[in-house]
C-alpha cells in the first residue's frame, strides 16, 4: 500500500509522492533476511577470519558486496556501483587492534542525474562488524543481530529500492563500515579521505541498533517505542575552530548546526508522509558520553546523525550467547522485530529521496544588521539547481525545538518579516518545481 504525503504543519506547499512510494517498497521480510544472513556468519569481529567462505568478517563483507551488486544488476546501466575500500590499520594505543589489520568498508554509490546536484552526496551508513563480551575475542560467536546487522539491513534494503528506482538528482552512498567496535576505524578513514577529496557530503544517516523496540527487563514499557526512533545530532560542530565557536556564541546558534537541521528535516519527512516510525529528536551528539560512526563524519566537518531505538538492551548487547530458561539469549535475530526494522528503513528511504531530489540549502544566508530596526531582513544566495522554484522563510520561538512557522516568499533572495530578531530564530530553505524542500540554512549576521 502506498504511503501518501500529507501537508507539513509549517507549510502549504504540496509534497511530492515519490518518497512515500519508495518507502512503501521496503520489505520487512527482506530486512529480517539480511539480519539472519549476517548473524549466520557466526562472528563478524574485525579481527576474525578473512579467508573462511562461511564464517568471519571476510565472508560477511564478500556477502554484503555481492548482495549490493545484485541490486545494481536490477537497475539502470548508470546506476549503483559497488567497491571495497581497504586500508591497513596500525595497532591502536588502547590495544583493541593489537597488530596491523586490514580494514575493509563496502561502498555503494548511486550517482546523481542532475548536473548541478550530482556533486552533493547523501549517505546511509551502518557498521557490519560485531563483538561479544570480550572485545578481543576473534573466534567466539558474536552474531550482532541488532548491533549492527539491523543497521546493515536498513542500508541494504534502502540500496535495493533506490537502485531499482534509478538515480535521484544528487548522489546517494550506501556505506558498510568495519572496525566500529574498535573505535570507528572504517568510518573515520572514509570521512577523512572524503574531506581530503573535498567531497560535498551534506547529510549522513547512521543506523546503529535499530531493530528491537521492546522494553528492557525490569523497566516499565516506554510510550511510543514501536512508533519512534531516536535521532541524535550535535549542536556545536565537533570540527569548529575558535572563530566558529565565537560566532556560534554571538548568534546563540548552539541548537542550529547543519547536523541539527538534518535531524529536524528527518522529523519533518516522517510527519509529512505519515510514516509508521517517526523521529524522536534527541539534542545530544549521541547517547550519553558515547559515539558512533556518525561521530567520525562530524569530526571531518560533515552533517551527520544517528538513528537508535528508544531502549538499548544491555543484557544482550556485547554479550556472549547463553541459554536462559532453555532458550538462546544474546544479540540474536529472534530479538529483532522485522516490522519495526522495516519502518525505520522507510524513514531513511523517504528522507534520502527528499534530500537528494531537493535543491541545495540556500548559500550565504544572513540577517542584515547595518542598522537597528524592529523588523528582520534576510538575504541569501540562489541555490544552484535549475529547477529551483522559490524559497521559504521559516522561524521559531527561541525555546522551540523545531521550526514552527513558514512563509513562501517566492523566487527572491531577500525578504523582510515584521518580527523581532531578538525574539525569534530564523532560517530559509529552497524548494523546486516538484515541491521538494531543502534543509534549512541558518543565517549568520552581516551588514549587507
């Protein structure tokens, strides 16, 4: 059944139907099949066997690549391409990598079709390595069904439906990383290389522990756990230098990083298309004092967020598989909910379609401060895409978490609101002829 768009609360512009149609193609059975296949390799520890065709991380990465390549064969000739990204990781000071180790990421790329947009890249990411209670145990079972075969299922299923559809305006990348459990090694290498290449990565959706909406043992049920996925985002950019930090303080922009705008965008997509699982925005970089692969992208200056279920199950996560009341207990497929997992994949898929088909966020957005005034004048540069139809100015109270008001101002690059810049936060986004909207650009201050 197709998922129909509904108007967003903050705008009257119609929503294009394609994101809902793509989301509806996600298969719960396929998602669960990816989880069971990955758990079936016994262990995917970063230090495990690379030459065994049935067990270990080598077999797992070969299967991931072959699976993605199968999706590539179903699409257009200029569609999805798949490759290994390999590097040697030296021993780490913490001992989690005790000897030089080959780390291999699997990278699928669906190139954009619009010349002005193809340079932009949007990622869906998960790590495919796993571990048990002993972080150095390269031999013992570590099925890693929820951590993080569930995230890999999202990456693979979104890759399948987008490859079958064909290219979007901008480029979409499907990244399976290794070495996450040893310190985000695969993601950090990929992000640093992308930064050196000056790639235009405008959004990274990291899925890590996204398959089990149940309540932890001994705790009361969490309201809405089956209908929500936490989306974590940094407020102050990790890579910010002293000048950037000073500007953030001056503008009171601690809640308005590009990653935070990306998180708000995900929430808007879920609401606009009435998706079964929606974003619960959590304004932290990650869970308390913890990190994930999105953190590696943040370190390199790229907007990135993390998807994680509402309640982690620490009695099964990073644990050995044991028997409890005669049944296997641990991070095994039996504890992954296929319908919930598919619904998380739907939110990822719809968001990626919206991001990739939307215009670039308006560059050089700024509030004019040449003279004191009771109103607020904004200026911005035009987004580069040829199908841009206009712009929306958005605003919210300084204590609101999301954008609550918007106004279609047409195809202009300056607009004045009769609202005090003291009392509101403002932004601007572009929209195209099909109704796709960009994420919001948060303005700086300028005299002209």
